[in-house]
């Protein structure tokens, strides 16, 4: 399978990428690891006229500690994240999730920025950035801005990124206690359900992916947990649960409760 | 677009269309058919090569993305007519049946052993998640990779 024709441009700065996005608009796509984009292009589900390869931008694959935060460059691969001592120590839940993405080869190429921008409803990181209250840093023609993870996901493959913006980094607070639980779709290894729980004293923050077309913070679980109720039972309260050939609404709802329970008990 | 890739230690410079995958470039332009096309959708791992030392699925990598990189394919594993220890181990432990998935298995094994020189069975199974053997001969593949670790560490 060969994608439709496109023009390939490799940029060396964020500014260059933003200029090209502005110039080509909807006809352009950003290429980072390419592990969601290229398969879609090969199936001709997506046929951009211009690919802007951002992997040559220096510094965008770094992982640094900045005060109370760990700042992850958008071009960091899943393998980099799971092997980074800084991530293992300070945002361990991110390393846990990275280790569950796809397989070795996919983890060696796919990036956190690409995954977040793509916003696949079954991707792993959305649950983690939501539970961690991470901040997505985006740059566009009007400069740089920070988007709270809770304001980032809008729907299936849809985010609040503007057409001229690219993700440059993700800022994570240090997370002492976090756990990611995932029920795999066993062939693709996407999450049928993925649940990230971050613990802070007696309260928890719960991010859920794979269940709805938009990843969400399970606030009903968080409130019930604080009230010592059976928190996991509230995993899909007020949520429109997805149905597909891997899991129908009833089964997926059940899985969500089980995964929340496991993550809370971990 | 002009690209230059060092493949198995030898530099190749060619004019390619941006939409051509690294697999197609290897097989069609360079006639290096050791890298197999199985699913062509980044599921099966038959097309695995290493890119700057890391295992990647060459069907999901444009040749232009590999411009300037070091690529190793199955053809680059044997040195001076001597099989690589991973290949030797696959031979000794009957790690191949029909052989179609074997190039990918050997290349991903190189990545597994690079990061875990003494892998447990679970480490190997986790590492092989992206490689399918439709003869379902995984047991011997796992034994082969364990044996390869012994040969390399000897």
C-alpha cells in the first residue's frame, strides 16, 4: 500500500513548521513518529498534500526537570519515556503507560506529542495527562500558549489545537503515586479501556481513555472516593460509552469499572 | 527527493518519491529482499530493521525519514560469512519454520538483547509483541533468543 502523493518538508525550527502550517492550512500534516499518520495515509483515509517532518527540530526530544515540573519534549518517543530515569522517578505513571503502547518497534518511533495531537480515543496518554493535570505547550503564529490537559481533548481525533499550532512540550507536575491500568485490544494493543489514577493524600484524580469518544476525568469516581463510597461503580456516570466490535456498551462499562477499581487498589 | 542512507555499513544515495516506504526502497530499489512485507500495516513485524540501532517497522517509515540514518537489515547481520549469534541461535534451536517472519524476529531480537542482555522469558514475550509468527512457533523463537543471549554473553 502506497499513500497518495504528497510533498515532504523537513524543518529545523518550530517557527518554520508554523509558517508552513499557516501557508498550507488543512492540506498539511505534521509528521513526527508517523505511526498513526502513515498507516492512515497508506489506507488513503488521510491524504495530506504536504508533510512537515518536525523530528529534526533540536531540543524537542529532551526530558528535563524544571523546578517542580518535568518537561517532556513533544518528539520524545515512547521508548525514551519508559527508559528515562527522570520519568521513572518523578512521573512513573507516564513510564508505565509508555511501556504499554503498541510494541517495541512502535515505541521506538511513536512520540508523545504525536499521540496527543492525534487524539485517538483509545490512546493511552490522554488518561495519564488528565489524571496528572499536565499542561500541553503549543506554539502557533501568535506565539506559545499552555493548554490544561482537561481543556485539550474535544472529541474523536479532535483537540483544541489551532490549525497553525504544534505541540512543543508537555509539562508534568511531579507525581509521587500513580498507577495506569489497561485492558488491551490484544491485536493492536490499543486500550479498550485505560485508567490512570494519581493519588494525592486522601484524594485521587482519575483519567479514563478508550471508554468514550473523548477521554475524561472521572469526577464522579473522584467524589465518591473522597466520600468513601464504592468509587469504581461510578466510572461511567454521565458518560456516553462507545460501542465497537471489540466491546459493546455493557461490556466496556463493566471493564471501565474493573480497571478503575484495579487502579485505585494498586 | 535525494536521500542518502548507510545500510549495513554501505552508503546508498538515490532519488526517491517521498511516499515510498523504507521497505519498498530496500526491496524494489536496492533489491535487498531479506526484509519482508507481511501485513504492510505495522502489525506483523516482518519488515523490522534497525534504524540508528533501534528496531523499527520499515513499512511505516518513509525512505525519506531515514535520510542520513544508519540502517541494518537482516542482510547485514552475518559478518564475513559467519552467522550472527542470533542467527546461529535460531538455527540451533529451530527458531524458524516457514521462515517468513524470521528476518523480523532476528532484528527485533537484536533490540531486545541490546536493552536486556539477560532477558527472562517474560522480557522476550513482551519484546515480541509486535512480531507475528503464523506457524505459531513462538516457543522455539523464545528459546532461540535465550540461547542467543548466552552466545553473545559468552
